[in-house]
C-alpha cells in the first residue's frame, strides 16, 4: 500500500495484543468515577479492542456518559461503548424501559430551531405512546450533540430522520490511514473520498502511494485499511 511512516513494534505497545474487554470496562468505570459520574451496571465489551501503544483515553461521547468513547493515539482508533448512564435529571428512566403507554422515548423539553445542536438540558425520556413512530431514540446520549434538520416542537419524540447524520469522516477531509500487519502498525496521510460513520467502509486516497483503497472508519478522521480489499 506504500504506507511510509514509521512502524511501531507490537512488543513496545502497552496493549500489544489488544485491549481485553474487561480492561476496557475497567478503564471506563475509572474514568467515570474520576469525573464524578455515577457508574451504572453495564457489560464489558465481548471482544478485545485493537492494540494500543499506551493506555487508551476514555471520554464521554458528545458530552454524555450514556456512551463512553475509548480512543487510542497510536495506532489511531476509536470505539464507542454504551454504559446507559443517566443524563443528569433529564433522564428519568432506563433507556430500554417500557410502560403501559409504550416504550420510553427521547422527547424535547423545548422547541428548537432548524440547525440547532441538541444539548442534555433540551431532552428527557417520556412514554412514546402505544403507536410510537418509527425512528425514535431510547437513549438521550444518542441525540445529544447532533444537529436538527428542521424546527422541532416541544413535547414531541425526536426522530432519526429529523437529525443530521453523524459523520466521523467527511468527504474531502484529510484522514490518518492505519494498517496492521505482522504485529506492526503503520500509518500514512490520506484523503477521504466518501462520508462515513463509525464502522462504515469508505474509499480513501493514500497520499503516500497515490492509490485508492478501502478502509473502515475507526474514529474522528481516522480509518483502518482493509486487507484483501480493492
């Protein structure tokens, strides 16, 4: 692939064999406790995360601990882990709770204009009704930080079609292209040829080799090259 930046030997990495799921869970709980956030009972990831040269950083995704974002700087990758943490006083029930009036859905506490970025204080959980519309959200963390496509009224469930897509990589933007081979992690500058969300396969242009390759979006402006893909 013509990846030209320096390689990092696996034996020099703190988590050279990957970050075990139970270790990911421990890191998230420690980060939440240090942030003064109540730690709910959530399951550790079933699979190990990719290798990392140092201790991964753990942050609330889009400002909400309902989903924790685990990041590694070398090689660059990012993963999201749902914790189900309650969002302040706005979230009054567990995300998957159902009542006699249907599932609990994320609703607006106030009217918002088109193009508004939803904040934690804008939303709460409330019964969606027996005939809940398609595309509702049951976790406030899934809408916090996202931008609205149109003006929305207070008291209404927030729907997927009403929000702008969440792109971790935007077409035309520079990205870091990472490849793993034989225990080595190598990276190169690249340009995204498609928009992509977390886990999407997109086309990127490797700036070092001039070749177009396919890669999986692993985080903000970071992608992992796919083997045996053209």
